[in-house]
């Protein structure tokens, strides 16, 4: 946070702005909606604690992703795979969204999620960051401590892996 | 298909939402947490002339660590530390940068960076070979460190190109390429021996990508040398490569003879002796071919061949030295698996098929 971060309201505004994206990021890491919500909340409380210590955060969005990433990494890596039904249940698509309620859409999305789960952890992460969280290549590079060129290559390869899984 | 993915990702984005109640609930929890903790940000804007950092705890801590490093045996412990060891960060973040800083010129510094990449990969191989695992944090930190050091080696090479030290740039690129290719093979072999060993996918993927990017750099340098109107540039590069190849080959042959005369005391026979002999013969044939191209005036093709030979030699050297550098656990030897069809150990690397997967 660059300015006025001694203001609780500002932090809450940031919550309203980024909570959903952080939740999605966690969800695609742990594939458990309830746990993803807890991790999202923990991401914000940890960040608040960090700021309270008087430490500076230049890019709050990137910082939140880093905290969320670390929290998710600490989660138990779940070797068991979910069935499509379980997966849909766990991800729990928004029942308010009429478009996503069409059976065709639900199947497409569930299938994509199922395929995503089969990708390597980093491929899954990078596709989530790029296409679901809409992060720019440079932002992903900063978050993952990589050079932007490598990120672009990884995105291309992850897309390729995903495409192969559809064949 | 790509457009399909994009639209499906969009659908996921639109579908995976927190309801208003969920947003409110977690907002409330966060506010409760914030109220419990008093808000007392202490961010300060510092003057560019601020010297207070001299007295800050981090600086003092770093100073103490430095004193410890230079006055006790921590450097010794750190030097052999592996990525899952306590002193590892001291080695990679303090000791090695100091050594790099003290390395006098760009060529030596870049070579040192390549040596550090090799060191990182050997450390990782050692961890995998020991049957140990890295915690997710250590693994992320390790792959980041490895990517960074490869990137720094690439930057050093680019700098050599900028300074028009093309033969040095080419030589260092070949060294890096050999290191990456050899370690890739080594990790693969360790996994053949112990399929339950640490999952190396992330590190292997960094290696594979780096091999590709190093190949691009190598092609660019070769192209620069080839399109150079200055014929001496090409001659110098060829001469430098030949010198390097001759030295490597002599060293390799000496080592090969020494190994052949000694009883095999190695715990992990990574490279098959017969394959080394045949590879050396192959390399000698390639050298003859390259020499002929030089005589025939096909210097550009000759340079490409010399590059390939240099990389192959470097890769064999790395593989041969693996026993000396990796500390093999005695237990590995006794459980060594055998090839079901031939009854031979699975460990020796088939040099004929070094590039089999490319």
C-alpha cells in the first residue's frame, strides 16, 4: 500500500477489491471451497499483521497473492482425485449465475477444471493467474520470481498441455 | 481451441464467486481481527541521507553473521550445505555472492556463474540421491535461485557478446549447455534407480527451458560470428574452440586410462566405460570432419561442429565427475536395480543415447 494505509477503511476497500480474486486463486490451489474461503481470510489477516509491524508493501495486490501462495503451499497436497460431481460440488458454481447453470456450460467448466487438475502444479497456477485472475505476464513474473520471457513460455506450454489433455 | 479455453476460463471466472453473505461474513471477521489488533502503522519516509540503517537490527544481525562467517567454521559447514540444510542460505546468499564479487573479470565471473549453476544442480541431485525431499518452500526457493543463477549466467554471456569477446561467450555458453544437459541426464538416471525419489519435475522443467534458451543464445552468437565480415573473428572462434576441445579431450583420455587401470571403487558407476571409449572415438571422427571443413573453407560449418563437440565433451566430463562430486550413500549400492533383460546395472548412462529424448 503506497498511501494512507494507516487507515482501516482503506484496507477494507482493498478486501472488497481483491477478496474474490484471492479466493479464486486459493480455490484453484486447494480445490475446496470452504478451505479456500478460510485461506482468503487468512491472507488478509496475515497481510494486516505484516502492515501493523510498520513494514511497507509497495504493491498490495502482488503481496496478497504472495501471502495466499505461501498459505496454499503449506496446505496438505491432496493426492486423491475428485470425481466430476464432487469437483462441481466443491467448487460450487454460483447458483445465481443463470448462464453457468445451463447443463452444457456446467459440463464444459467441470471438464476444464478436471483437466486443469491434471496439469503440473506450476502449469495450473500459471494458467489460473493469467486467465482467471487476469494478471499480466510481468505481474506473474514478479510473483513467481521469474523473468517475463520464461512466464510467457510457461503459459504457452501450459496451454499446450491442456490442449493435449483434451485430445 | 484457444478461444474456447479463453471463453471457458472466463466462464469459470464469472461462475466462481463469493456470495454477498460470504463477502460480508469474511469482511466482518477481518474487521474483528483488525479491531483486536491496534492499528499502528509506523511507515516512515526516509531522507536519502538517512544513516539510521547502520543501527537497525537487520544490519546488526547481518554484521554478526558476517563476523561469524569470517571468524568461525560456519563457511565450512555452509560450503557443503544442501538445499534442505540450515546453512544453505548462508552459502547461496552470502558466501557465493562475496566470492563472485571478488572474481576479477567478466569472463571469470561468467564462468563462475556457470560453475554455480552446476553446483546448484549437483546439490539437488545429492538431495534426490540421498532419498531426501525438499519442503515446498525450500523447493520454490531452490528453483527460484536456480532460475536466477541461470539468468545471471545468460546475462554474463550477453555482456561478453556486447564486449565482443565472442570466443569467450561461445565457450561459456557451451559449458553451460553441457552442465544443463548432463544434470538433466543424471536426474533422470537417479529416478530410474529410485522411482520413489523426490519429484524432480519442477527442476527438470527449469533445466529443459534453460537448455532451450541457452540454445537460442548459442545460435545467436554463432550467427554473429558467422555473419561477421571480419574473417579473423571466425578464425579466432574456431581456434579458441579447437584449443578448448583439445584440452578437454586430453583430460578425458587421461582420466579414462586412469579409471580403466584402477579397480572400480565407485559406489555409483554413472558412466559406462565402454561407452566412453566409443564416444571418444566418435568425437575424434567429428574433429576430423570439422578439420576437413576448415581446410575446405567451410569455416561456418566447422564452427558449428566444434561447438557440438565441445558441448558433448563437457557433458561427458560432467557425467564422469559425478561420482567424485556426489556423495553416494553405501546403501544405494546394495539395492542397485538390474535391468530385467540384460541383468546389467541400470545406473550406467548410455552415452550413445544421451540425446535420445531430444
